[in-house]
C-alpha cells in the first residue's frame, strides 16, 4: 500500500465525492430542500464531519485554507455568477447596486467598528485591550455580504428580478471595498503611526482596485473573444478558453492586489456575447453545464468546510462581544439600507418598496469570505475572539436568516419573479422603447442610461464585432436567431409528437389506441390522405445523413457537423429536387 | 505585485494556455497537420521553449515531474481512450491484443535487455559496468508501446478498425506488464541476491496486477452507474461522477500497486452503458466534450513537456549503446509481431495480413511513459546514459516513424477505415448473426466468444440493469432509440430547411427566389393548398412552450425540461385537441 504517493489527489477527489453525494442525498427527498436551504444542510454535514474528526483525533480538524478558498473554490462560483448574470437588470440598477456596495459597505464597516469599540470601553466586559483599529479591521471583514451565501439562499426563494439583482449585485461588487478596507486597516495595525497621507491614499485605492479590476477583466474578456475566432478547426478545446481566460483575469487581478471578483465578473460579462457567437452549440452547452457543475461543487465544498472548520479549539468565547457583533451587524445594515434607499427612491420612478428594503436588509448573509479573511489576520492575542465572533455571525445569518427568509417572503407577499419568459411581442416593444428613449435623450441633450447604451451598441457593432466575431459578414438580427431557435425547438417536439403518433412499436403508446378511435369522429382534424401527403412531402425534403466523422479522432466528436454546412447542403438539395 | 501568492495556479494556467494556443496555431493552416503529426509539432515547440529557458537561465529547464505525469496528465487521456473505445472490435480481438500486450512485451523486454547486455560486453564500447539486471530494467521501460503516442499518430491515419484496435489495445494493456517488470527489476537491482522464489512471485504478480486492475475498475464503474440512478433531481452534477469515479479507480489501483491504466479503462468501459442511460442528454454532451477537451489538453502538455525536458544536461552520450538501443527496439518488435501473428493466424479465420503486421510493428511508438519511468529510476552512475537512450528512442519513433507511417499506409494500400456508419440493415444482420452463432455454439457445446457474450447479455438484462438503471421498467429497444434519434435529427433539419423556404427576411435567402419561380412548373411537388393544409395541422399539433425555469437557479439551466415530461405533455395535448 502506497498511500503517500496518491494522497493529495485522492483526498481532494474524496472530498468532492463527499460533497456531491451529500448533494444527491438532500435532493432525493424533494421536501427537505424546500424547507431548509441547502447551505444549512451542508454546514450541518460539515459540523458532523468535524465532530467525528475531532472525536477520533482529539485535536482540532484542519480549518479551510484561505489560499485554497480564494484561489480554487471562489473563482468558479464568481465566474458562474458573472457568466449567467442577467445583464439588463444589472445595468439598469447599476447605480443603486454601486451605492449599496460602496457607500453601504463603508457605512457598515465604520458603524460596526465604532460601536464595537464603544462596547469594548465597558469595563465589566474585559475587552479594553481591543483597540479601535482592531475593531475597525474586524468591522471591515464582518461587514461584507457574501455572494456565495446570498446566491445559495436567494436562488431558492425566487424573489423578483430587481430585488435579487440588488442584493446579489451588492454582494459581488462590495469585494473591491472589502479588499481595500481590510488591507488598509491591516497595514494600519502594523504601522507605528498613521499619517493623513495614508488615509487619503486609502481613499484613492478604492478607485484603483475597483476600476483596475474591471479593466483587467475586460482586457482578458476581449482576448478570450478574439481567441475563439480561430478555433473553428479545433472545436474540442473551445470551452477551455472561457475557463482559462477568466481564471487568468482573476489571478492577474489578485497578483496586482486588485479585486479579483470584480475582474472575473467583468471578464465573463464582457466575453459572453462574443464567445457564444463564435463557439459551436455543443461547446456552448459544455461551457454552461461545466460552469454550473463546477460552481455547484465549489459551493458545496465551501459550506462543508465551513462546518468542519467551526469545530475545534480556535475560539475564545466572550458573550458580550459576540452578541453585540450580531446585533450591530443587523442594526447597521438595516439603517444603511433605509438611509440609502431614501436617496435612491428620490431619483427613481421605479422605487424600492419598503418590503423590498426589508428583504435587502434581512438578506445580508455573511459567509465563507469573512471566515477566510479572519483566519488571514495577523496573529495577535485576541484573534481567537474574532474567529469566534465571525463564526457565530455566519452561522446566525445562514441558519436563522437563511431559514426564515422564505416564510417571510411568503408572509409579506413580496413580489415574486414572473414565471414566464417575455413574449416576442414584449421583447420587440422593450427594444422599440429603448431606441425611442435613446432618441429622446439624444435630442434633449441628457446623457442618460439609454444614450450611453445606444452609443455602446453602436461602438460594438461598428468596431468590436468586426474584430471579435468570426462570421461578422453575415450578421443575423437577434429576432431571426430567436425564430430559428424556436423553430428548431418546435421541430424536435413535433418529431416527438409525430413519433408518438405513428409508431405502434412504442410500448408507452398502447393506450393511444383510444385516440385512433376518437379520430374517426373528427375526420377533418387528421385526414389520412392529408397525412399521407404530408409524409410524402416531408420524406422528400428530408436532409440525408451523408457524412459520418471518423470515430477515433481526438479533435472531433462523432456526429458533429457545422450547422452552416448543413443549411447549405439542404439548400443545394432543395434546389436539385425542385 | 504579489506573484508568490498566485504562482502555482498562474503557471499551470499559463502552460495550459500555451498548449491550447499552440494547438490553435497548427490548425489555422489545414495543410500543416496533414503532413506532420501534431505530436511532432508539439515536441518541436517544447524543444524551442526548452532552448529559450536553457539559454536565458543557463541551467537545464525543469524536467516533467513523473508524479505530475502519472497522477494528473495520463488519467484524462486513458479515460478518454477507455470511454470511447469501440467495444465490439475490442472484445472480438481481445485474445490477439492480450497476446501482443503480454507475451509481446515480455519478449521485447528480454530481447532488448539481453542483446544490449551483449553489446555491453564489447570492450571498445566502455560499457562493461552496466550489469545484466540494469539492462533488463532498461529493457522493461523501453519495451512498452505508449498509448498517448500511438493515439496521437493513429487517429490521423485512419487505418481499418481492426488494425487500429490491435495497436492501440496493446499499448493500453501492456501497462500491467510494464508495471510488474519494471518494479520487479528495480527491486532486484537493490537486492543483494535474487532467490528463485522472487522470480516466481514476479510471475504471479502479473495476474494480480492485471486482474486486480480490472476488478478495481469494474467495481468503481458499477458504483458510478449506481450513483447516477439517483441524480435525476440534480442534473448539474451528473457529469462529475463519471470523472470522479474513474479517477478514484485509477488512484486506488495505483495505491495498491495495480495497473491504473487497466483499472480506468475497465471502469470507463463498464460504466459507459449504464451512465449514458441514466444521465440527461445534455449532461452526456458535457461528459463527452469535456473528456475530449481534457484529454486533448493533457496530450498537448505531455508532448510539449517532453520537448522541454529533452534540452539540458541530463544526458550521457554513448554512440554504440544509443544506436543499438534504437536498432534492437525495431528488430525485436518486428520479430515479436511476426512470431506472434503466426500463432494468431493459425486460430483465426479473419487473419492479420502481412501489410497489417508491418504497420503493427512499425507503429510501436514510444512516448512519455518511458520518459517518466526512466526519471523514476534509482540514482546510479549510468542513469544519464539511460535517459539519453530513452530520449533518442522516443524522438526517433515519434519523428521518423510517426512522420513516415502515413505515406507508408498510403503506399502499401493498407485497408482504410470505412467512411460510412453501418446502415440499420447491417446492424440488424450483425445482431441476428450474433444470436444465431450464440445458439450454434450453445448447441454444439463450444464455449466460444458468442456463447459468453450471450450469457453476459442475459446476466446484464436480468440483474445488472435492474440495479443500475433508473428507468428499467420501460426498456426501449435500441432500434426504437435509434429511430427516435434519427427522427429528432431529421426534424431539426426539416425545420432549418422549412425556415429557409418561407422566411423572406433571412439575408442568405434572396437567391432562393429562383426556387419559388421554378416551383410553378412542378405544381405537384409542393401544392400551395397542401402546404397550407400542412401548416395548419403542424401548427395545431405543436407543443406549446409553457414552462420556463427560473433564471438564477444553481441546479438547473434555462430551458432544461425532462424529455419524458415533454412527451407526456404532448400526449395530453394531443388527447385534448383530438
């Protein structure tokens, strides 16, 4: 037995396996996930696992390594979030989201930091050795809403699109603020004296970290789109580039101390449109499915590790500090949302209702990011107290808030997401209004949202598409693409329906005899002669499967042909047959 | 700048990126890959890279780590090979493949080992310090044909299926023999004296290592199939299990010193059938594409690393030893193939022709496995000579044989692979003959291939399928499945053709006006009234898109509905409409 040799990959594989099996287990019974959010169940599994490890080894189980979290577990989730981000509601509410993410987070950091410092002054709590800077540092890591936790809970409660994007967008974009404040206070803690210059430099860093992240992300996104222009001879490695470039953007941003999360989101949102047009349909399915799979596994692992890491002897218990942390987190967030929304509502027609405000405040879940940050703190004598407080806040928000938010949403009758996709008519009207408003804004000289959107669209079609898209010479309007997609979908369903209708060999169709009998009565519906006629015509126009691809080729998969080629062949075939 | 922090993932990503970009580069010009095999080009890129690193740093570039190769790069390629292995030709020729893999490899090991020992006795070559055991050890690592190199070359020359499976199957299955002989001779080298018991134990190990690998693989394959029975509520993580279980089988086999390659192939071949039936169509696309992508990247990285590792100061040059190694590798393989094929042809009706024999002997390419094994050798004073000889053999086989094999195949008119897939008629006849032969064998009491296949099939449908498949109560015959698939394909093409016919908005269709004009002449082909009628009926029977899935859900993708549900709904819809 040579366990040493295979230990690293073996244990990684086993952890992933455990996570996946836990996931399957929960979903075996449909009732369980509808009551308790998956994240709670996973933390619970982690707690049990941690307990077992603690009981067997009699020492604390290994805590989640912050490097592993930030370098390997977080990027897939953020990539998935960015790639599937609905861009319209995101950009429509970008101002509000930024306000919550930047001003709201700063508000929370200083609010929590200063009020905890106040608590520390009470002599009977024995906390007088915790300085203001340490409290602010703690505030900077505990204030940020966690995208992983928010996503895990909000995707199950189906609130309306705007509310979802406000909470979720905030949790993603506050990363830039958290990074800056956390690093600022950490370096202040180690400095002998703080000059005014340092404070101003810190303020300047906000812009560098945030905008730098966007820049890095967009650059890599454009390179990714450009690369996929040239993959038409080697389709198999297409999906790779989506993952490689977005990961590179994250790592590059981290390397320059910029916001990796912002970078990867900018990269994913930037490249999506062009990559989708360049790569093949099956590659795109692979990208989508693999991204979902990967983020789902990462997310599962994070919650399990969170549970495992909770068990052990890393904690210093101090009732007042921990309780007041939880209370201040709740209060300052609620206050922040109220104040900021007041300003937001003054400038918007479509206001944020008071129910929405409540859910935004209540949905401020903390998660693995805080947890990793608190372990990254430099060693000082009260670190274990901070770890304990962070753990309690995370467990409180995920368990108590996460489990009660769904009943509250139902109780308050918060506007849910509409169940159906917009119809073609609605889409056409939305687009028409966009153009109209852009025109009005242009005439009135107001450089608003629609004006910039229109300008960007013009720049995109005039320059970007020519560089980044392979087949730019044949631009299809999106309505034609939608029509083709629907047509293809209908055709598949038609085939399935047809096959149900006229293959007597199919076992599930013995009970369709009744249909045939009733058919007699409604002769006009499916006249046998017409049917015969249809079949003849269909058969004549069917596209022959002429080409088969060699079975062993590494670069292609069996049955992979270009849709463009197929269409051309069909055209030729029709020309000759007519 | 904090490069240290992100170094590991950053460099890995950059290497993969380099490999992918190199691949794109070759395929930009279609002519290049048709003349030179990709593997040669990649090694060439590696040589240049190695030269640059050597020139800049003035020290040898890092060699490919054997652990990285065996634990991370090799498994994806073998998994891909096993999963897409055409099982019929493989099992039809399993006897011949095993003969080549086991007896042939042993023949080569001892042949090369002893004759090199003979060369070492020549005084003027200054090689008298290389013992017989070291020569045999060297023989054991240089004798094995490499699956990665074989796959890279043979998938481009499209020889007939039987020839391909003989060479490729041998290269995969000889792993068990290589592992045993290599470890045996290595331990002998370190022993003070060798007892007869050790030799017999070595012979016994063959069976343990090979059959053990098969057992481990099949066990994990069955568990994988069983697990996918329960994933219908959480489709996104389905593809994961295929990768996790096969990787676990590889690692477990390696852990117990069994043949990992054999294990992963057994696992992939065992689970494929059941997993395919259990998981959704899109999950299956993801599995297939991701496997192809991953193996393609691994293979690219291996060849680039091979090139990089060649440069440097690891080599001790000794003309006679190196030249004779190349010559003996060629001679002993040719002799082995001739002798073994003589016996094979005596027992088979469908013989291996002399042209095929030549290609089998000539296709014995060496690759990265030899290279990794030679670096794993314990340190002794002639290790650098072995490294040099291995490098030369690999480069000689990949460059000289790899580049000339395609012209030779054309020159000798070796039977190529048939271009088209077998028709439904052929498939039915093949199946009929299988049943017939199984019956004949059963009556005549001859326990041949067909008898066992029939028994296995019976066992499969009686027990295995009930345990491993989710929807066993509705078994569909494969002919019904094929029909459904064809129907669906036709429907898509029909939709595309139809869309080409009646949307004047489509830009590429302005030239189809001519079609409409000629339409008048052939009134009977597409009568407008009939067309009208058809459209009415089609429209009435179309399945309405009623359901849309929430856009943010982590566990599902937009537009993912169960085919079974769809079929049911169509049925209901038809019932109500009739």
